[in-house]
């Protein structure tokens, strides 16, 4: 039982490049989330999906897009990467919006 | 939007002492308050949570209290051990949106 799996674990991009971060969960959870964590700070919600077929903006959505591909998968896309998007990105899932969230191991993204 | 403030930012205690971390929130609609522990380079993991219809919850050495009127909640760790050393985050949640505090780095000295 893998829980929440994120790929890739590390990535270096140049400014202006695009990429998609992948997230999959095998716990049959309804809700999924994308966060970013900058040094010395808490997690900030980028987008979330309360259930399959819905997505909503979080606290810091600018520069990102998401796709809830199916119940298992929730991807995060950076269309034109900027140095300010250098961060650690965590995906999480929960049974429902107000249930404990289970986090993936994170993707360390550097944009030069 | 919601604003969560967490104090202190760093906390150092001797093994066996208690540790208390406090959070305040601004949106009275928030109704779910989890606490996460994050070790260096690892994922956050839930350690305890509380809902707005409960004032206190305990799980062995960990307890959380919630004061809805004052809009603050606290994490209490008793009989601290070196393995409790980590960063602890509080969060306030409503309608799927979670707002996290900036974290408290707890160091437990043997």
C-alpha cells in the first residue's frame, strides 16, 4: 500500500519551461490537494479537489493549473516556470475535506 | 481569507518536560484543526486533530485544546522525548481549504 506517490522527486527547470507534477493515491480518497512549502514556512494551498470532477483555487494559485484526471490522480502544471516557484511541492489526499490528510514525499523543484 | 499565527517559532525543552505550542485563527467559520509533525526532509504527518464541537482531545502524551470564542487552539506534549524533536504545524480548515501556521521547531535535549 503506497499511499500518496509523487513524481518526480527532484527537478531543475529553466525560467519559462513548463512541466507537470504527478500525484496518485491508492487509498480511495475523495479529496486531493497541492501545497508548496518554502524554507521556514508552513504549507500553502495551491489548489484542491474536494471530489472527482471538481477543483478549486487555494491561497496561492497564480502560475499553476491542475487536473483531477480521475479519483486516483491529481496533477499540477506550471505553464511558464519562474524562479519564485522554486519550492518543495507536496500532494496530499483525504477521505473527505475535513478528514486527516496523507502527504506524499514531495517534489523538490528548482527554477533557474 | 483565513490567517493562522503560530507561536513560538522555536522551542527548546529538556527531556521529560512539557511543551506547548499555540495557534490563533481569524475565520470563525473554520471548523477542523489538525496538527502535523514534520521531520527534516520528510513529509508532514498528522499527530492529532480536533473539530469545532469538541474542546479537548487527548492521545497518550499529546493533547489539543480549542477555544472557539477566543479563536485559538494549542498543542500540549507531555514527558517529551528526543524523538519528539521536529517541526510542528497547526492548521485551520473550512470547506476543504487548509491554512497552515509557519511552524514551531521543537528541540528536546537529552
